[in-house]
């Protein structure tokens, strides 16, 4: 009887140890699988991060090239505006020099000679010229001179 109990205890211990070994091996296999999944997720995460950084860099590069184009447009527009303003001021200065002589002569001598066919028109030109002249900047007020 004692022999049967010993064999039963030994069998039970063998079964328990076998089950424990089986569970340890199963846990080890699951652990290796989980470690593999974790490493794969870390590599995927790293790849996604690298792709996102690359896309952010491309986006920043695109924005920079767009802003460069806009700045170039602004610079070109400004240069064109300054050139146009200079041309207009040169033309107005030439006009001023030409018309100023005529209006000064008309103010000084025109009324002494009496009214003629052109007196009214010259007077209208003089008034329009004075309004235009009031809009023009004085020599000390013009920028870039």
C-alpha cells in the first residue's frame, strides 16, 4: 500500500512537473512571439516617424518655395511700381516745365493783350495745371531722390 501511495505521489508529481514544464515552454513561446511583435511595432513606429519627418520636411520645403515665389513677386511688383512712379514723375516734371512757362506768360502778359480766342482755354489749362501741381510732391518730399 505504501508502494501504491508512493507511485501515486510520484505519478502526480511527474504530471504536475510535466504540466509546469509545458506551461513554462508555452509562456516562453508566447513571450518570444510578444517580443517579436513588440520589436516589429517599434520598427514600424520608427519607419512611420521617419516618413512623417520626411513629409514635414517636404511640406516645409514646398512652403518655402511658395513663399520665395511670393516674395519674388512682391519684389518685382515693388520694383515695377518704383520705376513707374519715376517715369510718371519725370513726365510730370517735363509737363510742369513746359506748361509753367505758358501759364506764367498768360498770367503776366495774357490779360494785358486782351481776350482772344484762346484766353478761356488757357485759363482752364492754368486751373487744371494748378490742381495737378498741388498733388505733386515738392522736391524735398519725394522718396528715393
